[in-house]
C-alpha cells in the first residue's frame, strides 16, 4: 500500500502594513489615556508641585566668563616666522610641529590654567575685591575682609564648613589662612577635595578658534562674587607664574648688573673727589717733590679705568633691560566678568509647566502600558 501524500499546509500571510492603521491605533490609545483624565489631572498638579519644589530648592549657579589673548615675546617667533606664514598658506602649522612655543603659548595654556598648585594658590588669596579693578559694580563693604580666603568662602557657600564640623573624621572648624601655602595634613586634604571639584565640574577653559590666540575661561559657582573673583584671580596667578618663570634669568641678570653699576658709581664718585683733591694739591707743592704729581696721575688713571668699566656695565645693563622688555610676554584681558553675572535661574511658571508636562507624559505612558 503506497503512502498517501500529506495535504499541503496553508501558508500564513503577514498582515499588510498600513500607516493609517497604525495612526488609528495610536489615536485610540491616546483617547483611552485621555479618558482617564482624573488621573492625568492629578499627575499634572503633582508634577507642577514637584517642579515648583525643584525651582525653589535648586541652587542658583553664576557663571563668570573671561576672554584673554597672549602676546608672546619678540624672540618667540624666531627666524621661522616667515616660513610659518608661507607654510600656513598650504595648511601646515610649522609652529605646532616645531614644539618651540612658550609655556603659555598655544594649547599649553589649557593645562597650565588647570594646574592644581595654581588653583590652590588662587583659593588661598584673600576674599576681597579691593585689588580687583576688573570687578565693576561691587563695593568693598559687600565682601568680607582679608582675614578670610576664597577657600573659606567656598566652604561657606557650599555648606562644607558645617559638614566638616559635624564629621567624625574632622570634627572641628576649618580655616584656610590667606597666603599660607604650607597647610596641615587635614586642611591640605580638604583643600585638595575642593580643587578636585572645581576641576571636574566648575572650571571650563577652551580655545574657540585654533588659528587665533584667544582663550576663554569660565567658572560656575553658587556665589556671584566668588565665581568672578576666582576667575580673575586664577588668570592673574597663572600670568604672574608664567612671566616670572620666563623672565627669571633676565631679571636676575638685570638685578646683578644694577648692583654692580651702583657699586661702581659709588666708587667712581669717591675717586672723582680724591682726584680733585690731588689736582688741587699740585698747585701748592714744591716742584722738587714728585709724590704729589704721581698721586694725581694715579688718581686720574684709576678714575679713567673705573669710568670705562662703569660705562661698559651701564651699557650691558641697558641691553639686559631691553632684552627683558622684549622677552616679557603680555596677557591682555579682552572681556572680563561684569555684574550681574549670568545664572541658570528660570521663571517659576516654566518649572511648574515642565514638571506638569513631564509627569502627565509619564502617567499617560503607564496607563497605555497597563491597558496592553
């Protein structure tokens, strides 16, 4: 008996995709969610209340911006400036390839301004704006005296001082004295935590255009004056460090030559008086005696020698001063922080509306999900 062939199974056909059908189904789900209007209304009220709560509890962040440009010394470009200009026409940056840029030249400024030691030194400056002419619109009475540092004000604004006081590990009031860089272990550890937070969340340094020498730095903190002071002080601290590092050898040479020139000038003045006395004695001496004439001649000779040496020292001194002027770079502030600083505060009704819309959307998604 031959086996019978099984009947062919019917092929299941996929439903044809219809955009109008999908939209209709979505509209039905939306209508179903809207039918639960009481739940949506409750979610809207609750979301508005949460938005208002977030508005009043959220700390206001003030952002200070500063734009500056670095003008290098005349010798920084060297003899390759012409070649750099010609190569720039073909898109080749010889200055960047040579690696001969200064400490604060090029992209090195991005790392130098983020130096932990410089930020620490900035935080240990006095919290006042008497010496900050760039901070317009503030008064000396609006800030504390010089006995408190920027680190103390930072700890007060962020509530760290109370946290440290109630902590088991610290358990005492912490103060950072202005100008005191050598701190005890506990204070130094707490200050390093502040520096770390500033580097990670509150300090932004950028170079908007790679082809230009403009740099932008911004600090975002909870205090308007603290943000502006830290921004300007950090740039000043970095600038002083850079200028001192680059011109230290020339400054030492100028000081050494100045001391030597002053010493020679004093000796030359004394020799001038002694030479005048020797010449005056020649008028009344007996020609038989040769000693006064010899003394006058030796005094005149020493005066000429000292005068020649003094002239050479002064010439070298002036050359060194000129070199110092040429080697000293200039950091020019283009835009500085001005009060009032921009902040992240928004209108209360926007916060309430955003909270209500978000919670209504979440509630609608949950209602549709439970229906399925």
